[in-house]
C-alpha cells in the first residue's frame, strides 16, 4: 500500500516561498499512469486542488495558483515537491499530498504570518 508523508516548515512569512516535500513509500512515483497531487484546505473552507505531477514528470496546476506554483520531483528519493511563491495569509492551510490510488498523507499545517 502506498504511503505518503508531507514535510516542510509550519510557518512562512508573507512574500516568501512555501516549500513542501512529499515522500512516497510502498510504490514508485514513476509507476506508469500514476499522478501525484497537492491539495490544501484553508481554515473553515473546502479542499482546493493545487496541482499534480505525472509519472513522466508532466505538471499541472490550478489556474488560480499557476503563476505562483512549481511542482517537481526527485525520482532518486521517490519524492515530489511543491513550491508556492509570494505567499500571503490567505495561503494558510493544511496541505496534503495524495496519490491517484486514493492514498493521502496526514497533512501538514502551514501558517503564513509575520
């Protein structure tokens, strides 16, 4: 069974870059036809898709976040990463990584505050 674990700083200052890593175990991020996804949930709001990276390295981002988002991967470490630039307090949320098989990480709280 695929397991995912998010890691990264819990506090980011406004205008800085939020960087998170998802470490995958029990499966390879290069498995054919698999997609790996970042999702967030701001306090009191619903889930929001941020973006995904495919088994071949192609990336896809939400139109509303695309200008600030970069998703990449390190196949040697079986990890994929999220960078969100120029953050504001509205980017405060619980951030999740997930696989298309339905496995999710436990989520990590990121707060944007000075």
